[in-house]
């Protein structure tokens, strides 16, 4: 297990943090999230009213906070921030459009329970991961996560409201400020460490101020939002259990689980904490319970957010207390519409400029995992081809997906899923020379 210094971590996983400090450091995780984008897309596809869309976003904030507390506090017990997954967007839209909103909740509940049961009492999840995901695969999946997320952030900058040139400039300023804060944290002590700890907040503030000069900052929706809103169970109607919808979502859940396993590898790599069988099984339970909470409160399936995992490397803060503070803040945002609306008003180029640097941090942490491994022809294929397929799927024209079966659509909608599946399959199919990478694998673990 690697120490904090070797992993460039300032505050460790189990280090105690004062409530005030935990709040500030946790807030930057919340500010850097784009968790409202997935529900906005789903709401548009389902043709929800403005009122229902606002409530839907609130419930996503609430479910995200609860799921984060479950996963970080009792599940994987590592600094993992949960959030709405992009993977099931198409499936949810199709089920809701054909069978009604009640069928969405009905399709989500069984799959969430199955994911939890795979961890305990069945204890199958850890055995499967240990068997098919050695360090070579784990490191490659981490790299794939970072590469697959890069075009998402860049496209969000290009397609945001405003002129593309101005958006690029705003994103560049936000990213540059973040990089400067990171470098200050490495080169100096005292004030330099401070800059690194709150680097994301500083980047967001400077980026938002920059955006204001171009007239792209609008906080007027905050005035119209309410002060307080209580959640309700099944806010969009009683659950309707349709067999085909349930089977579809169970399949989607397994894709989400593979995607979020990549995030857990990122967190493990950054923190130096091993993903042993107990931790992996607890993580599966935490994932399932978080998704169940989302289904009960009218939200979407939850997944570990890779962007927040990357923030651990950037800020050097890996404390569970900080992430649990993020969870509490997210719950408050779910109960206080004015606050959640204010978060959604941060300009997209600001968030996604920072997001680009986060992706770089994720990729480099994957490289650290595979660095000790002998790169022979087999390793080159296992690493290189999945990365190629990830990029191929990421830039695949969206109109192509309209002509494929639903099950293929769900897979091809996620470059991370395709890349992870390819890595696992190639590693299983191509024979490995005995003893070649045993020392390297032991070193990584």
C-alpha cells in the first residue's frame, strides 16, 4: 500500500478534518459537478413541465447526497462521490415514453436490489472483479475513463450558450487558474498548500468573473426558485413493474456497475487504498442502495463520479469526511431549491474547463498503475485496442445509434463501457506468459 507522500496526498482517507474545513473542501466537489446535466436531458426527452423538471433536478441532488453518504460512509469507505449516470438516459426516456413515468421507477427498483445482493449476502461481485480485473486491466480502465470523458467536457465548452471563441477563452482561464494553483501547491509550503486545497473553488470564482465580462453569467433564475421543498416517495406516480422494462434496466445496471468500477480503481490508485474483497462487496451494496434511493425519490441510477475522483489527485484531499460533507451539502441543495438553482447557474465553460484538467489527472493515475508492468506485444494489445475502441465509440455519430437494437445502443452510448469490456475480454482471451508480470502486479497491489 502506498503512503500519502508517494501518492501526493495532503489529507488522507481517514484523516480527521474540522467541520468548517470539511465544508469548504467538500463544497468544491459539489461546485465542480455537472450532475444537473443528465436530469435536464432526461426531462427534455420525457417532455416534463418546467415545474416537474425543477423538482426532478432537486431530487437528483437529494438522491446524490444520500447515495454519497451511503457509499463513502458505509459502502466502499473511500472518498467516492455518487451522481446521476449518463448511461441509462436512452433507456429511461424509452421506458417513460412508452409505459409512463411510473414504469421508470418500477424498472429501476429490481435492478438496484440485484446490484446490492451481488455484494451481500452473495459476495459474488468481489470474486468476479478479482478474477477478471488484474492491475493491467484496472490501470487501462482508469486511462479509458479519463480519455472517454475528455470529449464530453470539450463538447460542452463548444456547445454552451454564447460565442464559441468566448467560451473557449473562459474555459482556458478556468483551467489555467487551476493548473497554477496546483503548481503553487507543489513548489511552496504554507500558502502554496492552501492554494492547492481550494484550487477548484478559486478556479470557479475566477472563471465565473471572467464569464461575467462576456455577459454569460445569469443568476436571475435564483429569484424565481422557492426556499424549501420536501421530497416525496414516488413523486411521478406509483411504480409500474413491466417485465421487459425491468430486464432492460438490469442490463443497463450491469453496464453502470462496470463503469463505476473504473471510478473505484481511480480512487484506489490515487489514495493508495487497496480494493480488497470486503471493500468491493461493500461497494456493490453501496452502489445498489444508492440506486434504490434514486428510484424511490424519483431520481435516476447513481454511479461513482470519475470527475470527483480526479479532483482528489488535483487537490490532494482524499478525506472521507470531506466527501461526506459534500453529501450533506447535496442533500441541502435537494431541499433548498434556491441553492440548487444557484449551482446550475455557474457557466458551463467554467465547469468544463476545470473538468478537462480533471480528465488529465485521471489518465495519469492510470498510467501510474500500469507503469511497473512489462509492456510486451500482449500488453500493448490489451492496453491499446480498448483505448482505440473507446475513442471510436466516443466520436461515433449519434444518428448511427438510432439504427441499432436497444441493447447495443446502451453499450455504444458509453465509450467507457466499450473500452472496459474490450480490456477485460482481451485480457481473458490472449494468453499471458507465466511469471512475466507477477512482480509488477504484486508491486501495484
